[in-house]
C-alpha cells in the first residue's frame, strides 16, 4: 500500500477538534414559506422556502412524521427478541426490533415503548434505558426515533383493546444471539436501519459494562 492508503499523507489542515464539540446543534433556518402538498394516514409532505445561514435561498420537500420508538429487548441469555414484518415499500419481510409510532396524544416515549413491546412480543421488562436517539433520514424527513434497551424480560398480556391488523397480523417472533445479530448486520443479511444501529449499540454497551446508559424517562 502507498503512504496515502496508510493515512500518512493526511491533510493536516483539517482541524482536530475537542470531543465536547461532537454534538449536533439545533439551529433551524428561517422558513419563508411553507405549503402542505400531501397529507396521508401517517405523515404529510410540505414544500418550504428556506433562507440558509449564508443567505442562500433554497426549496426543500420535507416529510413530517410523528416520530417513533423501538425496543432492543435482551433476555438473560444475551438473545435479542425480534419480529419479522412485511414492508411494502421495499417488498421484503424484514427482521426488526419491536417498534411503533408516537401517535398516542400525551403518551411518554418510554410508555409507548413498553406498550409496543407488549403488543408485538407479549413481553414486559424490568430494566429500561435509552440506547440511541436517531434522525433516520434528515435529508428529507423530520422523523426521529428513540431506541430503548429493555432487560429483565417477562411475559405480559396483550394490552386491552389491541388487535393486530394489516402487516402486524402476520408478524413472526424470534430470539437471536446478540453477537450473531451483529454478524448478520455486518454481512448485510439484515438491513433494517434501526435493528442495525440498535444491535451494534447493545453489543458496544454490553462490552462497556452497560455504563453511560440514560434513564428511560429522560425527556
């Protein structure tokens, strides 16, 4: 390999920054005009004229999404509880973490996560923590998802009034060794973004002795 391939010729004009700068900045640009061009069952699309920080004017289409939660449920034998569900936009049955929309008015996200775990997997958990907060497609959507880590699993009744419909009526359940899930992600055998990020984060957190996890009820 050449010196460049080894990184010996790195452009040293790129500044090395302190780690405390590694944080996303909330700095919304000025919206000059906004027009809802589509309203659907779950999300809408708006076209907005935006003034960027450098003065440039741009037009952007944005998918407005209510947000979602997902649960990486890990049993005492280090196995993840996953569901397989048909996803029509990609024409495939994907293995995923139990998950759902934040579409219940006033429902806290950790409460929504517990509800989804009971609805989709028939499980409750003793120990809950925040694992990840992700902006899934920030170039075109405002969708954000909070991924929780749930441990100390036990059986739970399906919440009263819940009836699985549509794709959820045909879901499969399975438990998979955590390390094998990570291998499946890295080998490209499973491609759901939340599962990939969540499995890698669970493995990393486990290897760090579960240190640094945030409380589940954090805003």
